[in-house]
């Protein structure tokens, strides 16, 4: 790592990493700091003072990408911000070992990647604990900072904790993500008024949750949320009734643990109708919900007949994201 960049921030946790990296990058650029950032969510990208560029991969995601990216940073880079994109517990320490972060942001420990991380918060914290460097400075939600297991981890690793309160002025996940980002800005010496202005003006990312009109029907696009609790939180924030809503779950066979985590909610929440699209579900009792949807026309037909749909599961697989983008750029006209 080129330590000429005096500010080095790693963002780790289950959810919200890309969102917080984008907030921080916008804030640093607004405060005229030469910042380079990396997000690895829906579309891997490098963020620079001049815009965004995709990181083109010849194969799948690999932690070696971070080492390559850090080696390519310009010498005049003043701040570096990156997601910790490792999934395997054994690889969580790669990011802090390469970046040597001056700050680490821990977003949350919501259950996700349950095959590797387990299905409760205690297991997730244990699985990703390697992302918190010894003697590191960690910004995190106050709720997490008050957990006994996290306090024991902090004592063992000699961490300095900076607990952050939710701000209900901001809706949904922004209630905690924006305060986390602002704390990182404050500790990095940025002008907080400028930072908040930059964060508030930030446009939604390509796959952020939103409501989409599809003819006379409506689709709540929540495919990119991934974990069950955050998905539920978004659904209930809409004030929709399950019995009046069709659930669309986009399944991919290599994310079988996510489908397993969503299984009870899919089967027992009392939906008007359930449609599982993408790959055939591995659980036989879910076969009855499977619907083969392979074209924009069949996706449109499914949604318009349903009237009100809530989409979740996986976004960068099959039709959901391509469907959304086609609607937005006018390629698909309904």
C-alpha cells in the first residue's frame, strides 16, 4: 500500500458497504480531497475525482483485485476508500493487511452468506472479525458497540470504538448509514456541512431500492438488498399489505443459502401470490412457486397482471436489473 495517502478507510459488514463508500467518496471530493474509492457490489467500479470507471474482470471476484487496485493508485492520491469484499472468514484480514486503514467502518452484522457466516449476529461477527485490525479505529452503530461479544473483541484487539446513533431524519437504511459516513468525515478532518451537503445530493446508485411504475402496476425493486431482515424492513416501510402484494424472488443456484434464509417469509407471510424466477429452487416445496421468466415481455406480463409486486433475492442475475435499466433508458416501452 502506498502510504502517501494519509486517509485510508475500509468499509466492512453485511450490508450497506457500497452505499457508504459512495457517500464518503462524494464528501471527500466535495471537500477537494484527491480521493480514490472502490466498490464491489452490483457492478465493480473505481471512483475518482473525475467520475466512475468499471473494473473489468476476466473471471469472478478475487481478493487479489484489491492488491492490484492499490498498486495502481496515482502518487498524488490523498484518500483511499474501499469495501472489504471478502466473503470467506479466512480472507477477512486481507483488506486491512493491504490497506492499513486509518479508519474502519462496520456497517452491521445482519445474517447473510449464511453458509459461511452462520445465521445469527454472533456468528456473523465471529466470521468477519478479521476485518477489524488490531489497534484499529472502528466506527459502528451504537447498538453494536453495546454488544458483549463486540466489546470483548474490542478489548482483545485493542480497538478504539466510535459508536454512532441513528438519525430518524433520514429514512430507511440511511438513518444509520449517513451518520456512519459523517463520523468518518469528521474523524478525517472534513468540513461536516460540506460533507452532509455532498451526501444529500448523491444520486441513487444503479441498483438501489426504489418503486418503479410498470404500466398501471408497481414494482418495489429491492433485489439488491440481499439479507432477509433488511428486505423485511424495506417492505414494511412501504406500508404494503402482503395479501395485496405479489412477491417476486429472483433465485440463483449458487446463492441457495439466501433462498433458505428467505424460505419461511416466502411461504408463510400470506402473500397474494409468490413467483420465484431465475434458477429452479432447490427446495422441492418451493417448486410450485417457480415461473420461467426469460424475456422483458414475460416480466412485464407477470408484473402488470399482479398489479403490485415486491422483488427481492438477487439483482445481478437474470432479468431484474436489465429490466429496470431498460425501463429507465426507454429501451423498454410499456
